[in-house]
C-alpha cells in the first residue's frame, strides 16, 4: 500500500511539473 501511495504522489507531482513547464513555455513562447 505504501508503494501505491508513493506512486500516486509521484504521478501527481509529475502532472503538476508538466503543467508548470507547459505554462512556462506558453508564457515564454506565446504562439
């Protein structure tokens, strides 16, 4: 169960990171 919780946390963190990167690129290069 600990592995599942850790995986969920990593997935959530990864999605948040991708969203932040995508937002940064959108602001830096607005096409």
